[in-house]
């Protein structure tokens, strides 16, 4: 059994806006990572121009300027898969515990190497989060032999889902192209008609031109080389409309990307990866079966 650590009680700032807090409060304990890697020890190539000090509320972090990758290793042999998780937070916070650490033991129990990315927040510098996830993929791929995996996927929740989908549609080479994608209630588009506007504005700034919105709307960027995705959403999500996942799935199918799957639950709202819900066992069963098919 891995050690666990109790999170600190979190201030209630922003909870109504981002709706990422579990029903249980204070949060339960989380697994401790086996290793924490600083992505840019010699300095990042890009800057988000955030000058306020980074602050960890205990279950989420804000003002992120020092990105890290927290790695959780299975106790036995790796099954051949590794996943980098990009938690959500509207590109203004990173909910690294509730949407990242909370799934570590479950993934490890399946023999999956699991890593949680605390990425830098864009502060309208749109290239910054993508630089971090691509750097994290490069670091982890360089250790694939040591860690025992052959396929590396990227996972994202909410705005982190936008980042994961962006990594899956804006890759530049085989190293930073994910082999598969896992998306929980993702922001896919930045189209004001059905995006989460906080995500849009924190990434691109207010009143971004249409060509920029389209360039970062992932449903418009899918190609036949986009990796397959397992997408989960709830019909009653009032924060991120379910149309986001439907449009991305349709784009994958239209481009002939084989192996994708979409699982839409009738109720559950938003931010449910840590919460108990009527469909928790169902989505976990469906996702574990899909991951098993990738081995």
C-alpha cells in the first residue's frame, strides 16, 4: 500500500465558478507520488507573466509558474500503458488533487503508470500549457524502458480536457503525439456558442478573433492522425455543455480515427471523477475495458 497524505482544508474561493469540489468535505486522503519532476529546472522557453506567488489550497493550485509531473507507479509490473493527467480548473487553477491524485491508486491497481501534470496557467499566453504537456510527454517517453510502458496517453478534465485534446491535435512529432486520449467532461471548443467562457478568456483573452478561436477549437483540428479517445460527459452538465464531447467524437469518426468511444451519462453534472455517483462503477468499468483493449 502506498502512503497517503491528508490534504489541507481549502479556501472556498472560486468553487461556484469551477464546480470541481467533491461532495465529501473536507477532501479524503490522496496517494503520495513516487517521484515529482520539475519540468523546466533551467527555465521554461515561454513565460505566462504571472508574478503572484504560487499557492496550494490543498486540493488545487493557483498562480502556477513552476510546473511539475507527479509520478505514481504500480506495485507490480506495468501493463504497458502510461497516462499523463491534466486536471481542470478553467485555466485559472489546477485541481491536481481532486482530478489528478484521486485516481492514482485506481490506475496503479490496473498496472498503469500514472502521472499528474501541474501545468503553468496561460494568463492569455496560449502556448504555455501546451509547452508543459509536450515537455511532460518527452520526459516520460525517455523513461519508457525503465518504467515498462510502450504506449503513453494523455488525460484531461474540463479545461484540462481542452489541454489534453490540444495535445492530441496540435502535436509536432512522434514524441509529443499521445497514443490515446482520455477525456472527462472536456472543454473541446472555444466557440462562444457552447464553450466554457472562462476557459476561452483565460487562454486567448477577451474578444479573441475568430481565426484564433477556430485554431484552438479542437473539434476543428482533428485529422486522421489524431489518436483515439475515450470521452465521458453528463447530459446535465451546466458548466461545460455535452455538445463539446459530441462534436469531438463526431470529428474523430469523420476523420476515420478508429477505436474511439463516447460514454454519456444522463445525470452527474460536472467535476465528478472523485465523487460517488450512480454511474461511478459504470464509467470505471467502461474505461478500464477500453484501456485493456489498448494493451
